[in-house]
C-alpha cells in the first residue's frame, strides 16, 4: 500500500472514531458552516408590516436554515424550498404552519410548522431529528391531539453532542432559548467548538465551549459560550441572562449526501485496512 493511501485510510479511521465516540477524546474540535453566501435576505425588522413581527424569531431562524439547505444541496431542493424569503417567512409564521403570535412560537408549532412547510414545498426530501425539554399536554404550548409529539423528536435536555453531530453531518440546526417565563427565542446554529478537558462528556464552564449562530434579529453571525452544571443538565448560554437551550432541531436531505459519502468512505477504509492486516499476518 502506498504511503499516501495509508495516510488517507488513517484519516478515515480517525473520522469514524470521532463519529462514533462522543466522549472519548479531550482535544479541541470545531465545525463551522460557511454562511458567507447569506446576505441577510430576511431578518425580523424586515417583517415590520406584520403585527407579530417582533415575535417571529422561529420562522426567521427556520427560513435561514432552509436557505442553507437550498444553497448546499441544490440538486435536492432546486430553488423550490425558499422562493421569496420574506413572503415565505410570513407564510411560515401563519396558523397553517408555526402559528406565531404575540407569545412567539411554541416548540410544538415550530417542529410541526417546519416539517409541514418542507413537505409542502419539496415533498419527501427532508428528514428531521430533534431534542426538546418535555412540553407536556396541559400547558399552552403543549402537545395536542392534532399536533402530537413527532416520533423523530426525543424529549429531554438537548445535548451539545447532538448539536455538534448534526452540524458535522451537514445538516442545519435551529435551537430555542428559554429564560423563565419569557417567550422562546430561536437561533440558526452554524458551528461549535469545545475542549472537553477532563474527557467526561460534560461541558463545564471552564472548558469554554462556543456555539456559533445567526441571529434572526439582525441576520448577523455571532457566538455564545455554552456550559452545564453537571451531566445531563440543561445547556446554559450567555446569549442573554438566564438562557438555556430548550430545543435543538436538525434538518437534512433524504438521503443525506455527506452522510452516505462518510459511511461509504469509512467502509472502504475498513476494507482496505482488513486486506492489509491479512497480508501482514
């Protein structure tokens, strides 16, 4: 086996190791999607003709994410997912989809509205996966008979590893921030960096994990520290005082091209490694 090919196999093996081992390393890893193409096509101030404009962070964050999907996977979405960014954001905020009002957007309506919208625009192309704190059935934003908890959503505290893994797979990720009784605020996540110094899978404050995002209010990129007080605890952030990440939802095309490429490449790498091992023995 040529040295260059050996190096490629080693890199593929490392990629598969990182993919399958969420807390088995303590070095610094970062994923940062390229949003240089995004020219603030839609922001909250651009929706000022609508009475709930200042409460529309959910629809704006979702449309930014859909524009990313359309930009990254043009062969899948063919410019049909987002046609007119502002008009589509207002449509997404309607009662048909996210039912955004002066209360903002409930997590229930965000996950249902986003899924209904992509299925209406480009049917059968998008897979969803998510985590969210329990919504219950009695609260105003809780699950209902019409909008029940979807099978692709796991109830529980969203994890830093879930967000990181979905970004690594080339998906877009939206998060919601909760702070006491205030309405949820949504961001489009674009990247993460972290250094799990003690290798325990907990993002302690001194480890300075960073979440990168696009803010629907301005359309600008930003970053915020995230941390936990213990294993399984809510991810807290300094985006605003008292903020915690209460939802993380990822979307990607079906099948996801980058995922298939990684799995295929990993399989080839393992096959090559096995062949070489047999020769050595």
